[in-house]
């Protein structure tokens, strides 16, 4: 069981999911369009290149250069309100702190301080403001494979799933960005097996198609994790 999620087991997170999104109010993605409520993609700006509707299968995942084009944050909202005034970011930080947290206000909506370990690097943090809550598998990655076909509720669930969320330093999050496991690995070798296992568990939970290079690297890491010789993912 992954250590940073031990305290999250048993936490009941009830996410409010809006029943509708007004097409006219939606922003545009970097391509200059968006999917509407019925799943049809519309171009609105000059130079926009149409893509498949949500009910159609994309023959191949988007390339790294195309990944940003068809992604819209409001289609994958994070963080959602989970408990009272607490967002999923707050819930994750509260439950992964190694010491009792302090709050910025009496309502206990936002955390000021605690003690967190960045599992990617091993670095310690005491100020919540210095942390990002990172998606192990980024929503933008899911959107570029088959996640664009999911309904709104499944996209909200994926973006706010505590098993896909991990507190890390902001610099670490910026270095990782939206890359898959085939293009980025945690600098801390002791966490590499857990990281690869998380990719496997989360992708299987959501029936998420992984890019071939990511599947290959993930399987190589996990295979080597089961050997007595340890990790050697460059073989």
C-alpha cells in the first residue's frame, strides 16, 4: 500500500458535480475550440484544427506537441470542494502531513503549516504554500489518449482522485509538468517502484490507454522491481 495514501483510506470525499455546463460560457482551448455538452467539438477561432467528437475513437494519441492544444482545464476541474469548505488539495495535504497541521483561519479551510515529504525527491516541507498537489497521471495526459471520451463525472473523479494526487515541491512539479512515465522519472530512486505501480493501478482503474512508450517503461520498471538485482531501467 502506498505510504502517502495511508491516511486517506476511509476518507469520504463527496464531490459536487454540476449537471450541466453552458456551451456558450465555455472558454476555448489553445486550438481555438472546445467540446460542447453533447461531446461535439466546435472550432471558434481562425486557425483552429477540428478534432474528433467525444463519442468517436481517436486513431492514435496526440503527440507531445499537440497535447496542450485540445485540453481545457474546466473540462477536468481541480481542486473540487470535498468536505465543507475544504478542497481536495486541502484534504490531501491534511491527510499526508506527518504532524498535525495549522490553519490560516478558524474555519479550517486552508492549511498554513505541517510536515510533508516530497516523495519524488525526499525533500521536507513545512509550509503548505510551498507545495503543489501533483497528478501522478496528469489530466492533460489522459485527455490526449482516450480520456477525452469520458463523461464529465468521470473526468472530475479522475482529476480529484486522492490515489492520483501527491504533495510535491513546486519546483519538482514544474520539472515534471505533464510528462508521462516514459519521459520523466522521480529523482529519488527509492520511490520509482511505487511511482510505476501507481501508473499501472490508476490507468487500470480508469481504463486509461497509455502511450506505448509509457507502457513499455512502466512494465520494465515493475519487472525490475521484482528482481533481486534492483532497478536498471536503461537496459
